[in-house]
């Protein structure tokens, strides 16, 4: 299964435009799309912007797992 298709580029650019005040880079937009496609909302990141990013499905937010929970 390919995670990204040609039609996903439109969504990538739409996300970067939507969050341009943060700003959202290509890597973060790609992670948001991957979450939308897989349903995985739990991430491990030090990037505080993920507190603001929303997954298009019902405008759900990410669950940022702290590093301490893995130690």
C-alpha cells in the first residue's frame, strides 16, 4: 500500500496554507496526512506545533506522548 498518492499533494499545500501562521513545513504536513490516513494520533515529538495541528477527521488533535513515558 502506498501511503501517499498524487492527490495528496493538494492536501499538503492546503495544510501548509492553513497553518501558515505557525508555519507548517512539508515534514509536519506529511505527518498530519499520514495520521489522517492511518488513524494513528499518538506521536512522540518535541515540536510544540503539534499541539495546534488537527487531523481532518472530526478535527481531532494529536496525543503527544512524552519521552518520560518511554523511559
